[in-house]
C-alpha cells in the first residue's frame, strides 16, 4: 500500500507580494519614512548640531517654538494691499477657476483645488509687521519670496519651451532624431557641470553672451553680480538644464494622439497652428498638468544653481529656501529651525502633489 506524499503549499498571492515588496519597503522606510519623521521630531527641539554631537542630552524640547520663530514675528498684521500683484493673481486664479466650473469647463474638484491655491496666494502675502513690529527671522520670508519668483519664472519657461520643441521635433526624420538627442543631453549633466557652463556663458569678459553683445555694439551685462539679472541668469541656466524630461513627456503625449484626428481636421482646413491649438493642446491637457506640477515640486527644491553660480547673492537676491535651510543647519548649527523650514517646504510640495492627484483623477 502506497501513501501519497503531502502536497507542498505554496505562498498565496498576498504573501508573495509581501515577500517581493519587503526589500523595497525596508529601504524606503529606512531612508525616507524614518528620516521624515525624525526631521519632524528634531523640529520640535532646540537642537544645536555641534552641542548635540558632543552631548546627546543637550537638545531641549520646545514644541512649536521653532515654527513660531521662523514663520511669525511681533505685531504681525494683515492687509489686502501688502503685495498687490501676488494677491491680485491669487484672486484672479480663484475667480477664473470658479467661472470655469460654473461654465462646465472644469470639474468641481479641480476648481476647488485651484481656488484654494489662489486663496493661499491672496492670504499669505498679506501678513506684514505692523508699527514697531518685525519678523523673528527677517531673512526667511524674503527667501521664500525669492524661491517663489524663481519657480514662477522657471516653470512656465520650461513648460512652454519644451512644448514648442516637442511639437517642432515630432517626426521620424533623422534630423529631428538627432535634435531630440541634443536637446535631451543637457538633462544628464550634473548641476556642477551645468553651472560651470553657464558661468562661462555669463562671464562679462570671455562669455559668449558678452561677445555677442559687444559685436552688436552693446555693453556686456555683469549677470551674476547684478541684482537685476542674477535671478534671471539662474532661471536661464535651469530652463536649459530641465528641458529634456519635459520635452520627452510632451513628445510621448503628442505621439499618443491619433493621426486620424489630424487627417480629419485637415479636410476642414485645420492645419499648422490651428491644428496645434484645436487638437494638440486639448489632448495634452493631462500631460501639461503633470509637467507643471512636477516642475513646481522640482524647482521649489532648487539649490545647486544658486549655491554655485551666485552663492545666494548679491545681497540675498538669489537666496533660495533649500540653500537657507542648508546654511541654518550646517553653518549656524541650528538644526531645529532648519528642520522646521524643511517641514514648511514639505507642506508646499505636498499641496501641489495633492493638486496633481486631484486633477489627474478628474482627467482619467
């Protein structure tokens, strides 16, 4: 009499998924989740980097004091005319989102997300020190302002330039393939190489821009040491560096549009710019949204360009938030305050991520 060997029971689908995901989740938790919550915990302490390095008990729990010291001040008031340009943009953005929703051109969730952003742009810049008042950290909000200005220039610059290039280079010809490769090459360069290239380009003595300006009879601009042009120089270098990925995303979106639509439209005379406006742009709505949100999140973290090209100068005109966090933590050894600033930056980027998630769901 023979007996059957017991069947080996394999892993269920759920167990197999856990086994496969466990290495990734372990690394993710160790290098992202734990540092994130550790940073929040540090932000609740008076944490001098050097003192704690020699004596771990030197830290002191202070609650939200670092946030108050960084974000607030004495005798702070609010006015609707403190930053009229930014506040007007916020009101117009919220108003246009409401109008688009009422006309059925935008979903309720998307309009609500954009309206909340517009409301923030209206409320936040209105706070200012009143009589005998001052910010506790006088450099923080100007630094945030510089970062917002940088993002406001760089994001539209990258988006529009990449979209135009993608539309122009869409095709299977050898020349277009070579040009696509050339425009993407800048994306693989490190920030050190990019800033070195553009420091030479902006040099008032030997730079290409200065030579062209002199050839045309003009006076070369001292880009990197002039308050009026230093931020523009960083933006130009960043746009050149960041074009690659945005262009590839737009190319993928354009090539995903059925050619039959263009052929049908050409019968009605919709060709060239008209076809681009009436067919390409509406079909790229989701791609444009993704590119804009990704660029906003990326450029809010700008550091290397400002640090290497201008060192935050002249007169803090190109001082950006990540560089200020870096200086506060490692130059001034105030790790608690730096962590509070980092949490503030995380909230900004998290808000834009939520907007992208909401808009992405509505366009599915």
